[in-house]
């Protein structure tokens, strides 16, 4: 939205109301996106905060696209980079030990339904999960996802379709849908 | 009339079908009540997959220093000031040099016998800087 660019310009000049409006429009879905990638509320907060700081400080050379799209790109890259780092830090070939503790997502997802949906999405393999997350929470078109992830458009569509199928299967097994 | 499968309806909702397949399903749903109902149900299910709203507080607008003018402006201003002060100071420190001006006139053959004529022939000292 062009209005978002105006809000951003005003926020850069210190307008709290403009910033609050921008956050009302984008913060929830941005947090959901990062949370579903990282699975950690603390890192989600850090990444979203970093994303907002970058949005305020980065030079804006043109206003092609949307502020929402820019936020998605910044946040996604931060979260993915973090996920990659975490995987490199984990060593060992054995299966993951069962985690007896409640999921950290439970701290921030209050309804049982949301927790199951998050579990279904987190249950996907990375290739399918990111496409679904970018589509549903990043509000990106399939063409934009293809460009961001560096994969063909047909692959994006196929992954999206199968990601939703797998989520529905998971939720049906858990009795969340018929 | 044959109904559409869940997979076909799902593909339609997600917008992953090619144009002709999407058009065909769209036309079918207009005329088939069962498929239209099933489509709505699937839309609600898929809508649930994008319903997550975590309780994470939005960051406030960070306190940032006001955008200062670029550094080169300050340097340029400093150089101008130094230049001005140097020129002004130099003019105060050095004593003015007298400039002698000798007016040139076409003089009538007779020597000046009036005061004005006498004065016109005297060299005049002009001291720089004296108002």
C-alpha cells in the first residue's frame, strides 16, 4: 500500500502513531511467520525487533513493492539464517530424543487449535514449510516466493499444494478436522 | 453431473491450477450446489492454517538520534569560517600601506594661480582602510 510508505517515512521522523499503525498492520503475521520458522518465541522477538530496526535504518532507494513485502523479506532472511546456524550447531547422528517439556510455542499460542496448526506446519519438511509460511504469513505471491527462494514457479505451486494436503492430513489424524 | 474431488477444489482455492482447469472448476461450482458447499468448507479449513496470531508484543519505535546533516557540511562550514577569520584577522594585524595618487589633469599653459588649481597639483596620500 502506498499509505504504508507514508507511514514509514513518518515513523522514520519519530512519529509514534505512524509506527503503531504500521505494527498493527504487519506485526502479528510477521511474528507468526518467524515463530513458525524458528519455533522459539525469544528468537522470534529478537528477529522481529531486528527486522523493524533494519526497516527504519535502511536506505530506501525506490518504493517498488510494498512495505509488507519488504518486512517479509527481511524477517524471513533473518529467521532462515538463524535456523541454518542452529542446525549447524547441533551435532550427532542419532534420532532426536523425545522432548517431555511443553513446546515453547505454547508460551505464545494460547488456543489449542493454534497450537495444533503450528504443530502441523512445523511437522512439514523445510522445503514445503517455507513455501506455505511465505504464502500464508508472508503474503507473498507464488512468483515472489519463487524469486525469494530461488526455485521455479511450478515447484512453488506444487509444494504449496502438497504442504496444505499434508497439514490437513496431520490435523485430521489429531482429530482437529473431519 | 460428476462432482469435483477435494484435491481439485483445493487446487482451485490455492490458485495453483492452470487457467483452463481453474475456469472449468469455477464454472462447475456455479452450477453444482454440493461442490459449492464443499468448496466453502475447504476454504474455512485452509483459512484456519493462516490463523496463528502469537502473543508477541510489537516493538516500540526505537529512540533514534535525529538525522544529522552530512559531515561534509560541517567541514565546509569550518573551512569557510577559518578562511573568513584569517582574512579579517590579517587585515587587522597588518598596518595599512599608504597609496599615493597623483591626479592627472590637462593643465592650461598658465601655472595655477587659484587655490583650487594649486590643490589639484599636490599629490594626495590615500590611506587604505581609513573611511
